[in-house]
């Protein structure tokens, strides 16, 4: 198993751990620690894969699926640990989930699987989500960063949707919609 795959497996394992710890009432600092450890594995897995020469499209696809499970699990754990965390942002959360599911359905219909673009907006979203969620876990309260992360999540999903509408075939690692329009992809 490659180093990148080990990091992905670690992140996948962090997902249910966060949920279980939240259900058992562990302190927010512990939940934030698990979240940040998983986030760090996400940051490191691409450079490790490039360095080891194991960065295949299949690995990038698996990374996308693991990231989705990880952040959804973190959000559910946060809802358990910080009751009411999404009260002021329910509409944004519903919009994000609706767009994500619509986009995934479109991509599976068009390409036979969801895309794994790893766009710059997705990378920024990962950083913002990790910061917002860690802050919520530690303080036990929602924060403005969480609202910003939901808006960025919507923008990222729309950017990916637009790229999928234009690209004729599945591909990994598309930096931005601008790269799709100009045809200058990695």
C-alpha cells in the first residue's frame, strides 16, 4: 500500500471516529484534534503520491470519495457535539447538499462516476472547513467561518458542475473552471 493510500485510509478511519466520539460526549478539543489530523492527512496525501509516483487517476478518484465521507462525517459529528450549529445556516446547508447531489447525479450519468477535479476552490474549501469546524468543536458554538465555508462550498460545487457540463470526458485534476474554458489543464 502506497504512502498516499495509507494517508487516505487514516482519513477514512477518522470519519467514524469523530462521530462516535461526539456521540459519547468527548470534549470538543478531542474532536478538533481528530478533525485536524484527518485534514493534515488530506493535505499530505497528494505531495506524497507525487513524490512516490503513485498519483494515478484511480487514487485521485478514491481521494475524492474519502474526502466527501470525511467532511460529511465531521459535519454530522459537529451537529451532535454542538447542537444548533446549523440553525442559522439551514438554507445554505440544504442548498449545498442539493447542488452536490445534483452534480454527482449528473456526473455519474455523464461519466459513469463522480469527478475528482481537486480544484483550487475545493482546496480553499478544505482549509476553511477544517478551521470553521475545529473552531466550532473547541468553542461549542457556530461561527461566521462556518457560514463562509458553506458559501464557498456552494461556489465550488457550481464551479465543478460547470466544468462537468463542458468537459466531454472524465478527468482528474482540473485546477479551475477558467482552465476548462481556456483548455489549459494540468
